[in-house]
């Protein structure tokens, strides 16, 4: 069986983002912001910084790809003042589903997390006020999904310790 390297998939997705947010940036911005919206100018600058950083990361070693919050990153946040954590995935606007922890990079929180470094502490503004967070971990969302599939396949192998149908905790117990 020919399995693709998860890093190849990540690199392909990032190149696709560069096309959308670089070469097609005006069309992208037109779809989400009025030309006269001051937020559009701010986002335009953020997108330039994002595309430059992605280009640098793609030119560097693979290890760097998991050290920065990018569109497609699944991140674990630690709320410093509350001693709790949460997992969010930063996605394109059309993929956003806040109930599933998938937030658009255009959302106020998504924009504040974008390009954050693993281990970095940040103060983010939310409707409830400002809070301090630490970016505890960064994974590529599709890599984690493929790891779960591979783990599930291993559990289904004959002789494996089968816990099929039983909850392993985490999100299965949430709400």
C-alpha cells in the first residue's frame, strides 16, 4: 500500500492557501469584506504577513511546520488564569463550525491566534473580556485524523486489544 507522507499533504494545503490568499487575495477579500471596511485593510496586512511566513516555513525544514499556528492547525490552548484547556482548529471561513471547535481564521479569536508560536503566551480579547492563553500544542488537523484512523486500523487487527464501541474519554464525554 502506498501511503502519502502527512507532511506532503500539509505542504500541498499550504501551497493552495498561498494561491488563495496571495494571488487571489483581492477576490477573497471581496467575498468577505466591503471595500470601505477599515477591517479589510488590517486583514490585508495580516494576510501579507501570513503568506510571507508560510513561504518561509515551506522553504525550511519540516519540523518548523508544526511550530506555528496556521490555517489547518489544531491547537491546544491553556487558559492560564482558569487552569483549563481547549482544543480549536483554525480553518477557512467556509469550513467553520464553532460547535465542533473549528473557527475561521477571520474570526476575532482566529485572527489573534494565527501565526502564534508553540509555547507562546498571548492575551486575547473575547466578548467576555481579555484572557491570557498559552499555545500548548500545535498539530496539523488532518495528520491527527490520519493518526486516529491508523490507530483504529491497528485496533481492528486480529489479536489486537479490541475496545471497539467503548469510549476512550475526551470529546466522547464532553457535554
